[in-house]
C-alpha cells in the first residue's frame, strides 16, 4: 500500500533525527453493515477508511502522529514535527527492508474481497426476525444487524521489518424487546468470528429465536434478587467478562509498567486458587479476537497468564517489554492508524477444569446462578468490579430455583480468583469489543462454569 522507497526515506529520516526506533503503520479498512428494524431493511452502509501512523521512540518516550496521505512530503513532515523537541546525534545506518511472509491461519470463504450479494444476505436476517416474533406475542421489536470488516495492514520499521496482513471479521447482533403490559425487557445474541459471510450462513435462525425468546420471557417474570454475601455459580462463555475486565487488564504491561496493577511485582507467586489456569491466545483459528501478527508485526502466540494459580506471564508490547523487562507476547494492538499500539488482550479465558456444572449447583444450599453476565464497571488499578447479571436464578437446596432480576456481583478480581473452588469442563467463548488507550479492539472472553465460594451480591427491586 506504501511505496517501499518512500517508506525507506521516511524511516531513515527519523533515524537521522536521532530516534531509537521508527515505525510506519499503514491501515486500510473496508466495511459493510446491514440493519433490520420493524421487519424491514432499516439501513445499509459501506465504506473505506485509510490512514498511516508513524511512531518514534526516544528512550521510553513514544511519539505518534498520523495522516490520510501517502505523499512522502506529508510523512516527512510528521517525522519532523514529532522529533522537533527530541533531536539527538543521528543514527546513520540506512534501513534495508526484509519482507516477511506471514502464516495465514484463518481461512475465509466470503470476505469483502469475494463478497456475495445483498439478496443472499438479507433473507437470513429476515428469517431470524420472523421466527423470533412467532415465539410469543409479547415480543414488540426485533432489531438485527451485521457488521463485516476487512482490515489490510502494512508495517515498516527501522529494524528492517516489512510485513503485511489481511484480517476479515464479521459479527451478528440480534436482539428482541418484549413487554407484558407493565414491564419491558430485552434479550440478545451477538456471536462474532474472524471469518466472512459463511459465518452468518452457519447460524440457525430457529436456535437464535428460541434462545432470545426464552431469555426475555424469563426476565419478565423474574423476582427481585436477594442480597448479601453468598456462593455464586457463573456460567460459561460471556461469564469470562469478569476475568477479562477485573484481572486481564491488570496483566497488560500498559498498567504493569506504571505499577498501576496490584500484580505488577507478583510474577511467580500464587495469585489465584490452584484450580484456576488462564490464557490469552491470539492463535485460536477463526476466533473473533485472533490475529496472525500483532500491530507491531510480531507473530501472535498463546500466552499462559496463570497456571494452577501461579502468575506466569504478562501481556507485553514492544515498549511495555522495554519498560518492564517482560518478553513481548505478540499482544500489541490498536483500533486503527489513529492510535499507537499498546499491550491488549486477544482471546482471554480461564481454561477448562474437571468439575461438572450439576455438582456445582448441588453443592450450594443458598446462592445465585448467573446464567448470563452483562456489563459493569471496574477500577483499573485494583480490579474492583461491579457487574450486572442479566439472567440469574436463585439456588435453593442444591437446585436451580426461580429467576431473579436486578442482581449485581461486587468484588475485586484478585480476591475473587482466590475464592474459585470449582472449575467446570464446559469451556465456551463469546465475542466482545474492549476499549483502552489504543481504542476499541475485537476480543474474545471465555471460561467454563465457575463456582465462587463467596461474593457480595447486590439485590434487585
């Protein structure tokens, strides 16, 4: 996407102005979105975003600028502006690029380069709408949408790296709204993958409609949740959002380098129950949070964060590794050319254990079963969290009882990790978007069902 000679001149100019490291990130993103509302096509959008980011290191100082222009003069101007206050004796070695061909591990049939027609896409979305409405006359609206995106990147740096990658992502967002005349509630289903439209074609409208209808009808008849400290079972899949938010961010060198994480000096120590092992993995084939290379051009990898309760690794980008001494893990990510990369999660999950879900429930006299977790708030430095339970049930005498509403889980990630006593064998995953200082990036959360022996539950009304 960028002429090699222009890239060479820009990099060499940065080094002549005394930079320790220089990088060019070229980013072209093509997208298409479709939305269905009131059983009709509501909106169709498509477009292209393009830009180039330039990053310079002066010691541990990071300077970043970007433009939509590929002109050499404009790129040189960015370098000149960034380095104006940090000029040093120049490094005169000329940069010679060595093009690296990546191992493309994610195979896509119908991405935006070989797209299919809207006439083939819309009927499946309309089928979800129709089947969902047929489940019950309490359903008043069925908003449905898809977002398909292809990102093409190219990276040059002063170490001679020249590498390209193509990433295809797609996500379905289906939801329904229902009312019993006095109360209104909603339910949703939002899977995503590093695939093309074949992922949407593989979805079963009957399964989606029945799942959403069951959830929303359950929530309409739910009673207020009891409050207090009690044992909790958090189900698999999106239940992993608590680990992601309350613990995962504390294991990124973004926070570790500032000593803003309670785990910054705990590598090699016991930070969780011995039944807990956790991973951040960019290599899972076709997962929503997967990548071939990170946004610094390093091959992605599987990073064992916690093993049998012991903190084994952090997630590190180039500057994070420079500041902390922890090795790079192929975790440098950014939303687009408008952001400098930093350490971010990819597919982050607690690994499967040996316990059965039924045994977890039967071990509790009185507690809460969190079938689906929602959003929440987290204190980045301490991992203190407050997460809503969007589908929950009371556990009484070892059995799942009535549905409850208004439940929240309140605690800290570090404390909760030590109170996990049972880890299920039913590992599952869910797609999400994580926001941080380098923008919003695709991430997968996951876990098997977990039993937490004690956690503070906020009740509903």
